[in-house]
């Protein structure tokens, strides 16, 4: 093998290696914070903090879109979901630490952070850490036509009986083509991801979006009757991989990036 061919092969291998690294880096991590609240005062204090302090600080630190979503008014368990996108796991810790050095953030969020013990802005916070699916590696801002106040965002959590069956369900979304099917049917997905840490495991989560509840129902009716879905869900290798499904309907805050 002459020197030229060897050199060309070496260049190809380097390029392939760089491509693999780039692809890996582009697969995002998500932090989903869930604030449980009981009162209107908590809602107002939390909203002010998120809108005026937290989101602007995250944007200043170079993070991309941040989503803020509220449960529907009729829900008795009031929650606010905050979705933050990261390029790596270490970045999550690094950003949280840097917030404490951000004077603008500390000043804008003073009412929230200095709240008295009996005037807390929430009852508790849950944190869920997720890794984006390879077939949907980056969170996407939905292309909807309705006003934000009218939109319905659907957050789904699929728990599996075992870790192995959770891997199988994740594979069904990726290799099985479930994400491709959702995309073809225009479900306007924000993300699909595997849960790495959280109170409900093993599981995966994903979020789809619609112009209205009627629009959502129409999409799911089309999905359930689609021949491709019927073929996929009937495959023997994808049986019994979901033991519990939670469906949460949300509205985006008017200052949400998603």
C-alpha cells in the first residue's frame, strides 16, 4: 500500500472519528424541574422569579431555549414544569454553581431566594435528568399557529416493568421508528428522552404539542389508526414494555421559549 493511500485512509479515519464525536456532543441532556405549588401567591412569586431572574440568567450563560409549562387550571395538584437543555451532564452542575456568582440573577431573584420559611414559593421541587434519544437528539421549538394561551402540550411518561424492557421501549422509539411516525403525523414534538435520574424509573418521557385539545384528540385518533403504528405495536419483540403511562396536559407560560 503506497504512502498516498495510507495517508488518505488516515484522513478518513480521523474525519469519521470527529463525526462520531460531533454526533455524540449533539445529543442533548435535559433537566426537568417540577415545582409543586398550592396558592396563587406561590404561583405569582415563582412566575416572577422564572421570568425576571432564572430564564434571563440561563440565557446569559449561553443556554438555548428554556421551557416553562403549567398544569391545567382544573388540576388539583398544581405544578410548574421547567425544561432546560444542556450539551453535557457536567454542564448542569457548572451552570447551577455559576448562578450563585451572577449578581444580576441574585438581585432579580431576591424575593424568591430570600422568602421567609412560612412564605415559601413552592411546596417542593422534583428534578428529573434525561438524555435525548439518538433519533431526536435536540429539543425542538414547536411550529404552532395558535396563541400560547390556547395551546396544549402533552407530557408523557412511560414506565417499564424492568430495566431491560425499558431499553426495549427506547429501542422501539428509535430503531422501531416510533419517533419517525410521530414526526410524519406532525405531532410537533419538543423532545423524546430516556430518564437517567428521577423518582419514577425505569422510564422514558416525551412531549408533543398541539394548537388545541381538539387538535390533540384528532392527532391521536389518526395515530392509533395508522397502519404503520398497528404493525409496529403488534411486533412480538415490543410486547409488554410499558407497565404504566402518565399523561400530563400543560399550557406554556407566555414567557416560555417553547
